[in-house]
C-alpha cells in the first residue's frame, strides 16, 4: 500500500497497519466469495422451484415511476471549505438523495445542482453542538486527554441541524424556524434510512456483500450492532479504518506529545490519511473481486441451473420422508403445547397489519377525494395532468400521509420482542420496517393503477 501515514507513525507501525489492512481484505474476500456462492445457489433454486401465482399484484413499471421531488425548499448550508453560510434550494429526489441548487430558478430550469448529498450511512443530529461534544468525549478517551483540553465545537446558528458521519464530510444546515427544522430533520432521517448506497444492481452480489461484511466483523471479534451505509467501497473502507484505529492506533494516540489541541489535530490528520490510503486499496481490491466473480458466474451458472432441477426433485423426496417421520413424533406435542397459544401469536402479528391495511384504504380514499375535489374546482381535468396526479405519486412515500398506518404496524414492536424470547431469529425492527414497506407498496401500486385508468 505504500506509505500510509507519516509522523508520528514509525516504520514498524506502518508495517503493522499495512499487514492488518491486507489481512482484513483477504478475510473479506474469502467471506464474500463463500457468501456469493450460497446466495447464487439460493437464487437459482428459487428460480427453478418458484411456481406462478394465480393472482398477483402487479408492480409499477420502473419507467413509470415518479420523478417528482419528495420535498423541496430553501435552506442555508455551511460550505465545506470556506465554512461560509449560503442559501441553497434543496430538493429531495425520488431516490432519496438530496440535491441543492443555487436558486429555485436553477432547479426549475434543469441546471446542474451545486452538490448532491447521498445520506446512506449518515445520522441526522438535531443538536449539532451536543453531538460534537459527545464526539470529543470519545476522542479524549482514546487519547487519554481531558475533554476540557480539546478545542470546543463552534457555535451554530439557531434552527441548525447536522447530517453527520464519523469519517465522511458532514453537512451543517439551517432552517428558517423550528417547524421547518423539524420537518427537514424528519425528511433527512427518512432519506438516510431509504437511500440506496450500493452501486451494483445484482441482488446476489448485494446479499453476499452484506453477509461478507458481517462475517468479517465476526472473524475480527467485533460483536453487536454495526450501522453502515454507502457504496460498497465506502462501507468496506469504514470497516477497515475503524479496525485499524481500534487495534493499532490506540497506543499511538496515547503516546502523542504536546498540548491536547495539537495531539487532537495530529490524530485528525492521521485518520484522514488512513481513509485516503485504505480507500485506494479497497477500490482496487473490490474491482478485482467483482471482475473475478462475474467471470466465474458467467461460466458456472448455466451448468448449475441445468442440474438444479434434478437436485431439487431428489431434495423434495428426501424432505418428504424426513417430514413424515418427524411429524409422527411432533404432532402430539404440537397439539398439547403449541395449539393453545397459536391463536394468540397470530393475533399479535395479523391484527396490527389488518388495521394498518384498513388505514391504508382510508388514505387511498382520501387521495381520491382530494383529486376529485381538484377536478371539480377546475371544472375538468385541465391541461396540467402531471400536477393533478402529483399527490398520488407522493402519498406512499410521505411520512405524514402514511403516519396513521405506520403507527398501527409500530404496535407490533413490544409483542415481537416478547416472542423473541422463544424465537431468537425474530428481528422486531426489520419485521416492522418490512410491514410498513408492504402497506406503502400496496398503496403505491393501487394509486398507479388508478392513475393509468385515469389516463
């Protein structure tokens, strides 16, 4: 990797860092390739065994998806270099990236934006100063310094919030008042949750990448939740830099000499150099992995698909024999222990979803009522058909519109955590998110059908 860092890193420490980076890349490559093979086999098996459904809810075609902004308006943003505050016109795009323009007129005239924020992997901080103080406390612990000795964060204007990342560029943004700040914070939080970071459209690769990242952290002895987001290269870089910072750099920070402020500046500079050099190694390694995987898949997939149907038939026969043998022993236990509690479990899961779909139906009816009132006021459809259907496009993605339906799904959280005591593979937050995605998807598809019929 070459010269990763300068002073205060000696040659031995440089070598240690380089060896660790290469070791982590090797571990990830191994885990990713294994996970890719598993994910590819599961995908092929699903394709081979999937039976067409008699009734199927059609999804909205990709080419017909709305290009209308999810939210737009003026905000004041701090510059990345000069740190001056400039008014910009912000536009939340349908892909949940946020573009900002010099003026609203520039946006309306299809001018290029001044910049685009891809918030995947970011957190949205309502109080930037408090967030910076917490970050300083963490840095002080690593350096063995007192928080009071480190430079204090700069004051920010009223109604300011931060789009924060521990290693990438952070954005300080000011709203006009408290209400606008609250609305924009909600919008950015939704964007951070929904924005897609992966550059690949290959579902197998994306699944394998996530599995590979988790397995690599496991191999490194890093347990617990780790929030990540961004492109594949950014996520892998974050993982490696974090491990280098934790494993190799702690004693270096402790041994830094001089005033705390200078030591803090030296640490910040070291992290920047680490990020730059590790990202270069990751970009090269990831490009090579993708190329090799693509080549192997092109050769192997046709052969595997040709054999999978035979494997599946044999597998089904074996499964039937095992199932029959097991059920003879399991049925008495099911009747005695499980059946009395099954209705309660089903009620926990289905009742909130049923209520959520009822709320979604009410939302659908409200959307149609609003559109009909608009038509009545205009004495017909008028010439602005896009404007007429714009509320239909926005409704499924609007936090405000879907609030009541989403709250119904949220009521599953406490019961799901209770069920997790017995079924440890239940992830309440994931199930709730999937439930909310499901009701939004149904509303989006139904509204799309209404729009097509109206057209």
